[in-house]
C-alpha cells in the first residue's frame, strides 16, 4: 500500500526519456536569452501538441501557459515564466 503523498510525488518524477522530451519541448517555447523569463512565442501544433507544451512549461516554470489560436495549426503561447511565478527568484 502506498501513502497518498507517495502517489502524488510519483506523478512528478520523470524518467530520463520523459525529461529529455520535456526539455526538447520547453526549448521550443522558452525565451532564448533567459529561460526564467516570461514566455511569449508561437508554436505549430503539427510539431508539438498543446498538452506537451503545457506539461513542459509547468514542469520547468511552475506556471501555466495560455494559448491563443492564430490560424491553422499555429498558436501563440504565453506564460508568466519561472522568474515571476511561484517558484521564482523575485
């Protein structure tokens, strides 16, 4: 039997493959000059799903991204970013 806290923690533990994929996705949306800065970029959902972007942004910044449909498969992604989020160094 696992304690509820253990089950919750296991949901956040990532394998090396999962971490690699999250890093790959996050690198597509992060600010190229400072990963801790706010996120404001465009993505193509033919390359990366909104769910993957959401998971990566939450994992790396502890903030939730917002999406706005631009056209076709293109979306604008915005997030507060690590620095101004709850885990930030502000």
